[in-house]
């Protein structure tokens, strides 16, 4: 089965062609640069830029896959969660293509799509599994049962992990998005990392909280910068980045370990944009090994927003639930049932 995937939920306009839910034949991503000067995504600008780029991006994906619409079996697009206007652009485009070509269309959940990047990384991967999805908009632990049904084990109570990376980068003057910049500064740090709190680690829930950590960084930066006319010296910024990254990675990895133990699961997945972080990949690998589980982490290009994961998720949805109706709503929010144990 060959599926064309379309992704426009936030600030990446992406299209990809995936065969049998596991083989990426092409993947094209246009990352919007219009938001950089605002320090965050501006929804109206995002929708307009998707509209400008989606046609060319989809045409490039088909061309690079050496195929045309007639050889595609279905069109899948992200329909939730995300920015409402941005989702509308991708869904209308995908439905129009599908309707015009006489093919089925499949609405895909963005967070579920992030998880499906793991099936592209390792086609032999099978549920049941526990997945930690950490991105700019979401930080959640899921249990995927043997039939592929997802239930929520824990989630952030405030900021997502990637959002915390971006906000800390902004207050350190490192630009937007900030995850990669913080990782690079942490890597080059030559001094001891600043010690920051590990939020909700003492708590026995599987939930997360990152907004207090962000405030702790802000307070540290204010104190440390006070002597230097408000600006910290470069080595100090590196040490803040290293300390902040350590705190986030330790909390994420430890909660993944607890979730694996709680569910008695032997397979783990780490995905979403923050999973591109090298330190988190190592920490999550260690956490999985501690409970005898194997961890699958997609390569970095499949962790950040892309359409190959949407096509992979669409393939599974189509096979298991059939096509989506052409009046399927798009929705900025999504909900999952709570995990109740195995
Ligand atoms: O999955 P994604 O592309 O978009 C959402 O669905 O939100 O995730 C983007 C997030 C941003 O917050 C970005 O700063 C973060 O992922 N990110 C990273 C790294 N690369 C991207 N965070 C930490 N370390 C990285 N190397
Ligand atoms: Zn995402």
C-alpha cells in the first residue's frame, strides 16, 4: 500500500510517500522561517505559509518517490491536534487531492503519528509498548496495547518539554526554536552544570511539569547576570544549558522507566522533536535497559515534524479502521482514554 502523507499542524509544511507503512520512498519538509523574529509560532502566519508551500512540497514528494497520484492508494493528513488554521490547510489539500484522484483519505492524529515514526525506524517493532512522546506541543506517556489502541499513562500539567527548551533558549538569547541550540551549548560546556530542580520526580504519578524549571532558570539567569550588567558570560550560559538539559532528560527518562515497570512492558519508544536530543536518547536507552526493555528511537529527521510518520500512521489506520469520511472534523485538541493497567 502506498500512502501520501501531509503534515501542516504547526510550522512545518511536509509531504512524504511511504510504502506498506514502513518504507520511506520520499520525505520533503519545509520549515517555516517566518516565526523566528517573534520567538514562537504565529498561527496566522503559519496558515498562510502552509497555503503558499503545500502544493510545491507535495509535488516534490511525489516526484522524488518517482510516482504520481494515480499510483497512490490513499492520502493521509494530520487532522488533530495542532493550530486550527494550519490543520485546515493540510486537511483541505489532502481531501481535495483524494477526491480528485478518486482515492480514500485518512485523518491522522499528530501525536499517534510521532509514535509511528518508530515503525519506520524498525519495521519489526510490534506493540504492546510504552511510548514517550516529547515535542514542542506535547509531553505524554502512552501505552499501546497489542491491537494498537492507545491510552494515556501521564502527561505534562503545564509546558511541554520542547516548549521549555524553546522558552529557556529565548531567555538566554539563543533564538527559536531552541532545543538544538541548547544541546550544542550544553555539549561545549567546560564547567559543572548548574543544578536545577527535577520537577515531579518525588511524585508517584507519571505526569510532568516543566514551567517551574523554566522559572528556576530565569531566577538563576537574573542573579548571575546582575553583576555583569544583565548579561551572563558565555561559560555561564553553557553551564545553564547543560544543567537545564540534564534536569529535563533525567525526569523524562526516569518517568519512562517507571511507566515500563508499571505496565510490565518489554518495548519502549521515544519520539517527538525532543527525542532528537542526544543526551535524552542515551538516558532513555539506559532507563529501558534497567527494566530489561528494548528502546526504539527514530533517527532525528523522523523525530521532528515530518509527513513520513503521518503516512505510516495513515497506513495502519486505513488497514484497521478504513477511510475517513469527507466531513471528518479537524480539531485543535485531542483526548485519549486513561491507562488502567494491564
Ligand atoms: O515534534 P516537533 O518538531 O513539533 C511539535 O510537534 O511540537 O518538536 C519541536 C520541538 C521544539 O520545541 C524544539 O526545540 C525541540 O522539539 N527540539 C529539541 C531538539 N531538536 C528539536 N529539543 C531538544 N534537543 C534537540 N536536539
Ligand atoms: Zn510534532
